[in-house]
C-alpha cells in the first residue's frame, strides 16, 4: 500500500542542483526532494511519498488529512493484534 503524508516545508536547500527540503510531519522532520514542486516555499504544505514532495496543498487540506490520519490511528489502537486472535 502507498501512503502520502502531508507536511509543512521548514527548510529548502540546493543539493548538487536538486531542490531538497525538510518537511515537518506532525513534529517529525524528514528530507524530501522538491523537484516536482519547484514553486514551493518555506511555510507551505505538501504531500510527501517515498521521499518526494508531490503537490502543494493549502493548510486547511493538510489539517483535514492529518485529522483523518489521527482518527485512523486511534481506531487501530483498540483493535486486537494478530497474536491476540
């Protein structure tokens, strides 16, 4: 399964001619290639998958997506694991 997670760009740099960034996803920072979103700026939100920022999104869309992720994870906490079945 492929998952794309929203995060806020907190740093942008050039590495050997390639735009790279640091993206904050709920407090966890990860590096991402920004080549697919050349117009992105620090403070904007993006969707990151497999180390690549895929699209610029607005803060409202990012918040809604993170809220759904949180609800999904909370729902999984109460479910029994495979070993308990």
